[in-house]
C-alpha cells in the first residue's frame, strides 16, 4: 500500500486526537487488506488524506478531512469526515448540537435537504433514502461561522458520478 497523508494539527489535544482517530482508521483499513495479486493491473492499495474546509473559533473547531482509498476496481472511494470539537471543553459536537446551531429539527432538515437535492440532481437521480431523518444520514457535518453543512457520501443520495453532496443551513446560534 501507499499512503499520502496531509492533515491539520491545531495543537489542541482534543481536536488533534479526533483528527488522528479518523486518519488512523483509514490507514488501518488499508493495512488490514490483503495485497492485490502481482498480476493485478490495480497495483498497490492507496490511501490519501487531505484537509478541506477549516473553521476555528473559541467554541468550535471544525475540520473537513478528505479521505480517499483505492483498492482496485473502476475507481477509488472518497469519504469526507467532519471533525467538530468544542476546543474549551474537548467535547465532540453531536448532531443535536448542529441542529441547535441552525434552529431546526431533524425532520425539517431532512425535508429541506430532499428538496434541495431533488432540485440539484433531479428527482429520479436522488436516492431519497439517504435524506431520511436518521442520525446516520446526518452524522457528517461541518461548521463555519455562518453555516452548518451536512455532507452526504458518494452513493448515499446519488450515483458515484454525482460525487459527494453537501447541503448548508444558516446558523442562528
């Protein structure tokens, strides 16, 4: 396997620990896979990590980690991880915290998300199950000064070719 890792370090133990957990999980996944056979055109397994959007304030540090792995086949698999931590308390922010920040219920977010993605992708291209109001569907989110953005992994709400989808809601808190 090959690794290409680039990720933020905040020198805030609780934040750096959560980021390291996400990176380590991806690296361990690649390390545990059996190697491709020598005759395989796929070559070595690959894992990359890069940072995306970063937001840091006195009450929230939010880091987008853009992870990608290739183990053979038609294409690699991108995964976006949102690390959201209160740097003062060290507490990882929950979905309930994200909903409080935007002043909406999960049902309201689900309905608005489905509408936004139907408009963007087309109703027949949307995998509507990925927008249902479950904690699993809205587990990945990013926080900025003005928004909370929910991230939907490839295949969650649309075909791989549509890529990772994001829907943002204005913060009220």
